[in-house]
């Protein structure tokens, strides 16, 4: 349904690139910058069970190892291990442990809480070509997110998710495995692994960046990141900024993390 403007031939130190939405009026909302796409493809992170260093590629096995050490198998119960990542920013990733028969609506809520929510925007999953939307509409179509995962998912399945049909954040997901463990407590979903925050530096002094200038961003400035000190001296309006956060939605709409 949507097409991105990511150019795989672009240099690692590329510009902020627009994502083109072919289904909506707004054409010039932006992805998070290609300057953040790491040259290597290890995409480091940690498990939240045991706090063990891992990478996106190794996270599945490390999470399972930590689950075996942390808790007893759940009798007659299984949970999905699902990895979500930024479609154009694969260094942002999370792994969720999700009860087998949880609803898509619950997963949508978890993604909003962890990574995305700013203004209550619409969202949608695409699974096997079918679209499941947060608010189905007779005019525009879409299926309900009340659908349960047990009847939809299988190990190895890949799909898409988007949040906000205007300033859109695009995610992809993959079902990594089904395991005999339940999320901790009485939860239906548990965040069990996540990427480490990328090392983003101030464009002026090279210190860790804390602010992203949204005016520079939407004016195609190559590097709109600043530390607090340098942003105070920056010529753009001080209200035109958002915090640097560990999320593929950084710099979009009013997302604060």
C-alpha cells in the first residue's frame, strides 16, 4: 500500500529522505535519517530478562536462553516471539513475548506504549495482504484488530505495521518462534529485548545529541541534531525541536518518547 524512498545505493552518510505515501494527500513527510543507518548490520541491543548483551540477529536465541533460566514453562500455554523493526531504520528493533491468543489490538497498544504514541493516530497491520485497522470504517474498509493471533500467525510469518496515516512511522515484523513461556505477571505482552540507543552526535560539537531541530529536518538540512548547549545558539525557533529518543518515530509529529 505504501512505498518508501529508501535508496539502497545511497552512501552511509546520506540525507534525510522523504517517504512517499501513494494513498494519502500528504507527500513530504519524512523517515528518520539515513545517517543513523549503521554501516555494520549487527544492530546491538540487550535482553530485558537478565540484561544480557545481544544483537538483533542473535536476540531470539538469547531471549529463549534467558527465559529458561528465569521462569518455568507454562503448562498448556504458548507465546509468540515477535520482532518488530523500523522498515527504513532496521537498527531500531524490539522483541515481544506475546500470549498465543492475544488480540492484534493488544499488540497495537503495546507498540504505541513502547515506541509510537503521540496524538492517538490511526494504525494498521498488514498480514497476508489483509489490513487490520485500529478503527475499521465502512467507507474505507479494513478489518478489526480484535482478531486473535492464534488464528493469524505462524512461525516465520512476516508482515507490516504503520502508525499515523499522515506523518507515518513504518514497521515490519517477523514471528520468530513460539515458546512454552508466558509474559511475566498477568500481562499478555512483555518486552523482552530491544536495540541499544544509536550513538547520535551533535552536528556542531560532536557531543551526544539531545535535540532534533524539526525546522531543519523539514527543510532537508543534512544533520539536524544538537546537544542542549548548541541548540541554545541555533538560529531556528526553540519551539521547533523534539528530543532524541530510542524510537523509529523520533522527529515525527509531536513524539516525545
